[in-house]
């Protein structure tokens, strides 16, 4: 009978292997994975601030910016920016003023943050934190 060597192990599919798998033309070790460093190229990107906060920060820095540019800076669609601006305006975090054919946005910095953990701080506190 054919005995497996000490370096082979049975995979989940029932096949015998050597602990290395071929992936897209290269060998990779299937043993313990090393900790991966965070990377901007990672497919699983997340941030500590929401898209709402990112839009608010951009509008505070550039009050007359067009939505297309906000979308590019934040990394979301123009439609998503429109919805976020509508949310922020309805909740009293920004004021929109039409100036000619453009909008001018004023961030109302005295408003408290929404979550119970941070509501003792204001929008202005957040903006100062990320602007430093």
C-alpha cells in the first residue's frame, strides 16, 4: 500500500498535498498566515470616519466645491454625495446657499455630534481635530 510521507497532509477535498498550493502560477505556503499590514490597495478598506464625516470635512475646507469633486475626494459616487448633503442639511449640520449657478456650503460647527459617546463634542471639535 502507498504510504504518505511525513510532509504530506490530507486537504479538505480528501486529496493528499505537501502543505503548499499552487495559486495563479506561483506556490504559496498554506501554513500559518503572517499578519498583513494595512494597505490602501487592500480590498477590505475601512476608515474610522464615515462618508458623512468625510463629506463634511471636504465642504468645510472648500465651501464652493462642486459635488463631482467632493465625490472624487471622498471616493464615492456623486449620487451618494447628494444623499449625504441632503442628510446633513435636513439634520442642521450644513446650510446651503445658491450663489449664481453654484452652491456655497456653510458647516454649522456648533452642532453636537450625533452618537451618545461623542455628543459632548461639536462638529467644530471634529473639524479642528482632523485639520491639525
